[in-house]
C-alpha cells in the first residue's frame, strides 16, 4: 500500500519517521510511502514503486541524458538501500521517497541495529560491500536516524534534482 503526503505551506515539521529534532520541511515536499513488510520480490517492487514516483513527478520519461542519469541514480540508490536492509537488518519495513524542487530523499526503515557504512578502503575487485560506497558517491548526503522508543532505524539519502 502506498500513500502520498504533502506538508502544508510553511509547515515546520519532521521527516516522516518523526525521529530527531524538528527541521524545516520544504512546503513543496511530497512523499510517497510503500510498506514492504509482507512483500515478496522486495527489491524489484521498491524499484517499480520509485520508477512510478519518478514518472508521476516528471523525472521520467527523461528528456535529456542528464535527466535519465539522475533517474537511474535514484533507482540504484533505492536498490542499494533496500538490499542492505534485506542483507543486514532483518528486511525493510518501509520505503519513503520525498521530492522537493531541489532534491529527492530516499528513506528505508528497517528493524536492524547495525550501522551502515561504506567499506573502507574500498576495493573495486572485492565482492560485496559496495552498496553504501555507491550511495555515498551518488548522493548529496546520507545518514541514519535511530528510533528512540523502538528497535530499528531509518537510512536516508538525498540526491540532487535534475536541472
């Protein structure tokens, strides 16, 4: 089940997980949410969900090579974050994608206690361990929000909107 949410103009709120200190949420940020708790084929389902959001928001079909690359980066980041939750965090609970005019935010909520981190030093020929390195390279920023009253976390990443 997916939902779309838009914060009212001037709303000073929190990101969808309500964790951490209040931060300004752009009034024009729109959210799409997909519950992944009981889904089979989680990674393809998450990519399809993200692809549909990008289509609805005008990122796809891409009119230029730069826009196509930006959309592919989003889909790759979604795949990497969801795959990491599958491999290292008892599976993802929810995928959220938020759009504002300048950036797109991807969030994956999971039940895991681990701390994702790029493998250092990164060795291209070594199998596995590339997910967070890819996220770090493609994104403006990324991080982890912990839930104080429940197990788990939200891993988030922000990508620049195409010009």
